[in-house]
C-alpha cells in the first residue's frame, strides 16, 4: 500500500486506535485467537512496507483492537483503509469459524475513505513525541460511548484525583475539554476550572454529550482522545454495544500515570451491559479478564500502557493487572448484584427514551391499537 501525503517527513507522530466487533467467541464474551493472529499478519505486512511505524493487536471482550503508529495524521484514508480491510478479512475468518455476530460492526458494504460513521470506533491523536512519552490505551466492552466522561473529568479537572492540578506548575493552568452533542452533531469547548460547572451540566448526561478530546491549556497540546461513535445512531437500530476506546498521554504537562488510572478505583455505573439496554458498573480488569460472561457483563475496562520511542510501541504493560484494583472489582460485583435484582425494571434497565433503538419501537407499533383514551381529567 503506497501512502501519498506531504506529511511523510513530518516530525509529528500519529497514534491511532481503531476497534470493531467482528465476531464473538463464545457468544459476545471473547475474541477467538485466530482473529488476533490474522490481524497481526495484516499489520505486520503494513509495517514491513513502511505504512506503519509500529503496531499492537489486542482485544477487550469481543472487540478487536488495532493500535498503530504512523506519520500521516488523523483520519488518513490509507490508515483507515488498512483497518477496514483488516476487519473485513477477520470477518471472513469469523464466518468460517461460525463466530457470533460476525462482522456486526461493519455497517457499510464498502470502505468510503474513512471508517468514521461506518461502524468501527476510532480514537486518534497527532503530536510531537516527547523525550519520554508514556501513553495509556483504554478499551471498554459492553459499554456505551459516554463511558469516558466521568473518568476524563476526574483525570483532568478533579484535584482530589489529580493532585498535580494543585501542586504541579505544568498542570496548574488546567485543561480544555471538547464535548460533542452526538444527537445534534455539534461541539463546544470548556476551559477548566472556570467552566467546570457549566461543563458538568452537559457531560453528566453521557448518553447525549461525550468528551471527544482534552487539551493542555499550558501549551495547547493534546492530552486525550476518545471514540464517540454510537452504533445505534449510525444504524438507526440496536446492532451492538459502542464499546469505546480512549488514548491518554501521561506525565510532565499531563497527569501522572497513577493519576490517570486512579478514577477507575470506583466502578462507575454506565450504560451498556446486556443488549446495551442496562446500567451496570464499569469493572477495571486485566486484559486476560476482559471476557465478560455474567449477563454479558458486567461492563469491563482494560488498559494497556506503552512507552513510545521514535514511534515504536514499547510494551504493552497490563495496567489493571494489579491487586490494588481488587476492591474495585469486588465493589463492581456487589453493585452488579443489586442492579440485577431489578431485572427488567429501572434503574437497571435503561429508561424508555434511551431504548428507542432497541426492540421498543416494534413493541409499541404492535400495541398501538390497544391503547384507549381515558376520559376525564388527567392524573
């Protein structure tokens, strides 16, 4: 594959994380090793040909994760084509193995220049690599696109989580948040700390507003990028969980690695879980344990860390493979017990206005003639 771009000699590095669910093993619980191996072969060939500087293939639940470094900037069509063709080839492997939901995140019949809006989730950022560049890749399964709102707020705006906001001069100016309205296709930026209360009004509703990027206000450099694709809005119906990914840079003018990870001590309750129609606790786990089975859950988050070295991915380190997160996992199980007892009742099941892309419209259509107007006053 030949790359045609005037950025080839650029000093900037691009880190791209593109994921898709192309087949589950067994059910929606995990990914078959054959899909991992097939993706590695495709990306290895791209590295050999000079398209990629480096790559790593991982998985979270039934989602295939492609982590790639290159010099061509975000949204480059050839990088996205590489990811798309890797997913298409993997889908054929999944079909051969009769894996569940083979190719379910590939919502288009053919690649159209960019995978955004075609099903796969995308988090990318372009930056000049620092002398030491630690990056953390977060991967969620059985989770909705807004799952990162609360952790990003805790990392970059909460001094009780990130003490560097108070004591580190490089962080003291705060951070700028770019927030998307996923229904109206609009965005807004908030400068924290002064816009903090205004921002919380919006990102506290993660089903509608999602944090897309975070930037340092000290020098304008990008600190975090997340995927915000909502599959149900793209397809017009429920086709699977969003299962978002996120990239966070750490240290120096960003929060320390430990500050970035600290928000996940608490199993925040998010949308997702079974059929994307339930609230559940986001459980931090090792990559090996990112294989949800209980009611297709609870929702999982895994994190792998790398040191970048001239575009090479030195790693990975499995950041949640640590006993200090044992209590978070126990808390998640306790919360899961309480929520599961509610069965099809709220607050375990999502409210009806959040379920318009599930089977709810079909049920309402079937029953439309059985609703009878009540005479008299309301109430």
